[in-house]
């Protein structure tokens, strides 16, 4: 993500009518504050290697969590019955694969099509489906992203390297304390004949937030 300066210019894109109903704010919770304080003390005393902490965070941010969501997407691509279940009750469908936990209790899947591209942004804080996407990226929690996606989603997508056809509508979904969204990207061309496991490798974290697309087979 390169630049996210705030702007009030609207592009006429479609914004979800869902109203935000948060029961928390942007400040650290008591637990988060205690964890950060403890980490600082341990690092200062030489008991914890910051590089090791970074490796753990990197693992959960880019490997463990997103891999769960990628399996959900790949199964939806190849299994019509699972896709139907995901559309009807995403929480139950995701739980059937063994992916559940805090911040993933109430899920809703939104499916990209040639006519509509979906994006997710929590405008007031950083609601995020941890069980399927792992740790939220830093830019997801940044005020510029949270404000600009609402007003100029197409421009923000361009800054992520995603250029959509002019005729594709963009819908922005705003999660709440009670509901999380998972974007199901379109299956990329040229992936016919690939196994479910191979398809999983094409699904990125950003494509499940809506700021990216699934990889083409040659990009894997």
C-alpha cells in the first residue's frame, strides 16, 4: 500500500447500507496494553528476541490465518454444495472445516462477480475475521484506509495494483462487533483442472479482503 491520503471526493460507487454498531473504540484493550508492556520489558531485559517475535507475527499474519480462509475459498470454487452452504450460513460452513474462534463467530461471505467487486473496511476500528485471515495487516487498521475506501474505493484499489473494468460496481462492506465478512474472489482463468490444494495457493489474504485478486496460475 503506497499512499492513503484522506479525501472527501465521491466516485459514485456503491456503499453497503449496513449501519455500524460498535461496542468498542480505537484504544488498546487492557489485555493488549498489558501484552505490549510485558513484551517491552522482556525485550529490554534481553529475554525475548524482537526478531523472533516478528517471525511469529509474520507466520500468523501471512501463513496460518490466511491459509484457513484460502481453503474456504478453494472449496467454494470446486464444491457447489459447499458454496451454497457458504452463501446460506457462512459461519456454519466455515466451522465445518474446523475454522472457528473468537472474532469469527458470525461470518458472512460475499462473492465477487464480473458485475460486482466486494471490499471490506472497518470504518471505526479494525473488526477482522481472525480465524480465517489471521492477524489484520497494519494498513487495514490505518485511518487513511478506513476513510478513503468509503469515498474512493476504485482509486484505493488502483494503489493496491487492482484495475477493474469501468462497468464493475464496487460494494464496500463495513463489519461490526457482531459480524465479519469474507470476500470470495473469482476463480482465476486457467485454473481448470487444478486440485483443491493447488487452488488454495492462488488465494491471497488481500483477495479475501477485496484489495486484491486471486493469483493467476503462473503467478503462484
